[in-house]
C-alpha cells in the first residue's frame, strides 16, 4: 500500500528526515510515535503529497502521491487537529454534502456503506454537532466530525494524526470501536491505517505494528509486543503489610520502597517472574491489597529513545 | 458547604456560589423563510448550580467530558464570560466586573491557542508582557532566568513562534502566562499533543511553581496521568453540574473497586471452578491466559492470589487496579450520585 525508500527532507539547513524507508502492506494498522519535532508530521505530509521529498522513492497505492491529487483525495482519508477538512464557516452537514457533490464518482456507495456511516454518526454522537458551524465547535467535537469526514468516502488509506486530541476517554474508545466496525464492514479490503499518536494506550487498541521516529530516523519498526518485551522489562509489586516482617535482602529484586504499611517492589521480569516473589512474600507475612503492574509505558518509550540518542543530532 | 469543625489553614482564593450560565441556541427548522422572520431559541444550561472553594496553593484537577461545562466555568473565572446566576469571587474581586484588576492576579494557558505573537521571537513577546503587566525589571530578570532553567527556553528564545514545534511553543506559552507572578494559574489542557518528555517537563514545572510561589493551579485535562501526577483534589463536572469534589484517593476508594488479575499458566477446570465460587468473581479464559475480575470490597486480591499460588503451573501474573479513566467513566453513568446530589468528601 505504502512504499517509502530512502526519503530525505530538509527545511533550509535543518535536516528533518534522514533516509527513512518502510513498506506497509494492505490492511495493516501502523502506529507512528516520536517526540515533538521528530519529523512525524512531515512524513505524513510527504505521503499525502502536500510536501515533496528532496530525494527518495514514495508510492502510495502504486502511484506518486503528488500527482493527480483530485482523484487521490477520495482514496486517502486524513484526520488532523492542525488542518481541517471541513469548511470553517459552514455547518458540518454542509461540508459533508459539499464533499459528496465534489466527488460524485467516489460517492457511489452501497447500502452497507450507508449503514456503517450511520453507525459512526450514532456512535460518535455527531447528531449533536450536525447543524453547528465548524468554527463554533470545540476541538473534541471538531475531531469527531473530521473522523466522519475522513472515513465517509470509504478510503483505502486512512492517515490519522493525533485523531483524538481534545476528546474525553469515552469518545476515544468509541472512535476506535467505529474504526473496528468500519474495517469489519469492508472485509474484502480493510482500510490501511497510519496512526500518529503520543498515547500508547491508543496504539495498543489499534495497531499491530509500531514505527518509532527519532530525529528524523527510524529507530524501531516492529510489533508492539516485541517493543514491550525488549524495553519494558521492569515490573512493579505494591502491597500493604498486615502482619509479620519482611526481609528484602535475600529476594531477587532490584529495589524496594517502604512508606508505613505500603511497600513497593521493583523487579526485572527477565530474571524472575512475579509469582516467585509473591510466593516468598506470602510465606513470610500477611499482605493485602496486592498489585502487580508493569512499569508504565512511558518508561518504555523513554528507554527506547535513550538507547537511540544519535550523536549527529546533538549541536 | 459543610465545613464546621474543619479548620481552613489556607486562605480561600476562589469562591464560587450557585454559579449558572445559559446559552441560547437558535433552533433551525427546515423552512428557510420562516426561519429568517421568526427566530426561535432554545435555552441550554451550560453550567448549573456550581459551588466550590479553592484555597491558596492547591492544585485542582477539573475534569469532565466534552461539552460538560468545563471551559465555560474557566471562562467565568477568568472574566471572559459574565455569569447569569450566582457569584464568583477571585481574591475578593468579581472577575466579570473588574477584568483588568483580575487579569493582574491570574495567568491563563489554553492548550489549543497561544498568546505569543506568531511572527516575532519568543524573547520579544516576553518583553512585551513585561511592559503590559508593569513587571519590575528585577522580578522580570529573576523569573526569566528561573523559567529558562526549568523549561529550557534558552535554545529557542530567539526563534519566531511559527518556527517552534508544539512542545516548544507550549513551554514558551506557560512561561509567558506566569511571568508576572500571578497567584492563580488556569491551565486548559496544557499537555495536549505533547510527547512524554515535554509533558513531564511541563508537569514538573507546574509542580515547582506551585511549591515555590504557592501558586494556585486549576487544571482541566483529558489526560488522567496529568491528574494522577499533579492533583491532590479533583472536581468532576458533567452536564453542567459538579458530580464529585474530593481527593483523588477517596475517588479511588469509593469507585475504584473493580480489579482484575491476569495470569498465564496451565489450568484445570476444577481449579477454575474453585475460583469462580468466590463472591463477585468472574473468569474469562483464553488458551493458557486467564483474566479474573472481582470486586475488591467483597474479596481481597490476596485470597485469589493465594489460590493461584497453590497452582504450581503458573508463570506470569499481573494484578491491575481500575484505571482512573474507568473510574471517571463509571462516575458519569453512576445514577446514585446524581440522585443523591453531590458527593463531598472534604
């Protein structure tokens, strides 16, 4: 679906993308992560044909993305908080109708398509904002309308640049439900999704592959599980001591913290599993309110970036 | 508010009494001409009967779904909107009536907008702010140095704002809002669209400002990790009414009792039946992985874990507490709360 080979892009002297290459198959759901200013948005803009790469080979669905834009526009759905597809001074309804009129060829939809669009409308509560003018919408509300607009034309590729900014938790989950539903409706050709986000949770909900970009270079490309295994090796156990005393020194743990009754233990999952520690704990004391958690995902991302500090990026 | 016997150590800086705000929404019908000549309006209550007090030095998280009335409340507190009913006092001033006086006391950051000049360097905007707020030279230099150190403004101080990345812009925006040592800082989604490093930096900064200058912070956000890291007190608003006001810990204790255990291993049916017999426990199995959900008020995690431990063939265990997102979601749907009125734990 998407082929990118050795893309380079610079704004004046500032090199934004360095030798970026990846292939995305049809129907894949890929998450792209990176710190602010790492080149994610530039990459998306190159894929959409808004920007031209300085060098390299880009093909989206077998075509050059910067040619024949009119035809392509209906085949790529795009959601972003920074750029809006909707008309600023018109209602959401008008924008949607205008789109239908502008691309009559693409707007040949079957019953089932209409049904899925209705589902999206219902699920994201678009009725409430249907007759509102775009500029009067809050960001969260606008993003819901943008999402509808993007999937409406039944695109082959959906590029979502932080699609849930400003939305509350409930709506976020619903948006991903919608996407799932949408993909189920088109089983023969499920939409390929490129998701740019800072939220690991959303990535877990949607993606089966993660690409991490740092200083314009790809530093990780693979399954999310693999990323977790490699960079998320620490686990955490929290509990309260009811009776007895514990001796932490002879336990296979990295460190512990005690705050009155509450205790927190950090251990390395590569060397010891949680149940061994728990067993030892329970033999020695009566403990309550036990929690066994992974270190948070943010730690994982931090490890990932720290390992890949490229020397060329430093001034 | 019931606060007899409770000594308020800190001075109250914000007092809100029976606050209400309506919006008129024009009803549109299908008939165009009729619409033009006779306009009909619908009154929507954006905020209704909101009461709270905030003491000096508190960091309060103000959360609610889209369209719940968060921004409307903040706008009334900053004086952008006039309340329709009730009163607001910020430092004893009514912000709607004395906007200029009020503006000297507060700093505001709206995450989706910016108050920096688009085309001029950050430095110049800050300089402009100095003159606008009549900040003495010494305070200006001190603050500038302090904020540059913590927020790392130095590297992009000379760049025009349009060339900054989102993270840099947000840091500059916060520095700009707090340059005149305001007593109260309103932050409306300050971490929107930021990566984890900048997020941490911003959170650290807010914490430090709060500690050093005893700035009162009111924070609205959809990112629950912000709340968990920063706020001691949360207010939850839904459909214009405050449905929870209390500490984060109490919120967890009152609503966060659905917990879950994930475990990998080899399971036999007899064993699983034994677990299922415990009160409020439900088990779902997927090949060698099982997921046990239970209510922590009825059964403690150690009982289940003890049972699991007896089974020698397990290799990985995780015990999760309910996520804050889940708790808040539960709060929105929880009817009891609505019927009994507001829960106050303070």
